[in-house]
């Protein structure tokens, strides 16, 4: 069955235009995913004691309605299916019982020490599969970032790490939307991120971007200069606030 939780958008969760940042929504997704796994005996703490963790490798978030500070929303999640080594988990966002967004996430099981992908059979407990609850959002196999040009460098600091000892997945959304300047009466409606290789403390990332003001879209490619390998690719779009905003 679905696990559902109510969340509130805090004042520190919004951007300068007053709309919730995707990273804040991803944090609620991360929390709910952990709570859902825990109810099947797969808490993050237990999994680390067993020597493995879930690691996100792809995510797409689509919001058809904006959220502002103090707005409350309900988030539901379902463990959808397993294909090979890939676990799919989907999310539904509701405000006042109206569906306002969806997200698809894909995960792998990672050896916490060796940092190698493990087969799903290594889990001590099984996750249920709710295939009929897939929300229709699909993540790309790859993103075309060939038109991106180098624009910045960023370092990974200790405050950006999580318990998996790498750059937390929510930070990637912040990095992506940093290159999509806020626009009055526009909110970020879609973010897609493909995580190629993890980054750890003191890694230096070279950021390349391609911004289209006309289409309100930015594309990002991040290369880890310290480890000499790709880090992630992503894109995000913004769109005007719907005129019926206050009706939801």
C-alpha cells in the first residue's frame, strides 16, 4: 500500500520569486522513501548495518501547480518494480486533494564500503511491487548536453554530504536551478537529473550550462575534475503561474 505524509513548505524552502525550490520537494521525497522502506524492515540504519544502501541514479519531477511558503501538501509514494538492478519508486503530490505533481525515481543497491552495485537479492527483506501505480513519468536514458559550455566551478563541502558520505541528491537540484534565474510569476515546473558518478568532500565540479530564456530552460553537465569523470547531467524548466492558482 502507499505511504502518505503531509508536509509544509517553510519560508526557507522558497526561491527569490517566492516558489518552492525543487530541492525542498526532493527532501520530502527522500524522507518518505526512507519511511516507506523502513516499514518493510529496510530502514536506512539497518541497511547500513547490513553493508549496503539505496542510491538514487535518476530522477524526474513534474509539477503542474506551484507551491509557496506555508502551503501544505500531501505526498504519496509507491515502490513500483525492479528491473535488473534498478528499483523504481514513484511519487504523487496533492494539495487540497487535487493532484499537483508527480515524480519518478530510480535507485540501485550499493555496497557501502566497496561502492559497487549489488543485485536486489542482497536485500534482507523484499519490497512490494505496485506496478499498476506507476504514474507515467519516465526518466531519460541519457541527456543531450552537447550545447553546454563551461561557466563555473564548484567545490563539495562537508555540509553538502549525507550519511552515504557523498553529495546529497537534493543538492544536485540546487546546482541545476542555480543556472535558471528566477523570473517573476514563473516557477520551476520540471527537473530531471541523471546521476553518473557520486562526488565526495573536496571534489571540484566543472559546470557547463546552456540557458534558453525563450524556452525558459537550462541544461547542465557537471564534470568532476578531482576524480576525472562525469558527475551528472540535468535540465530544468520554469513556466508562468496558472491563473487558477488560488483555486487549488
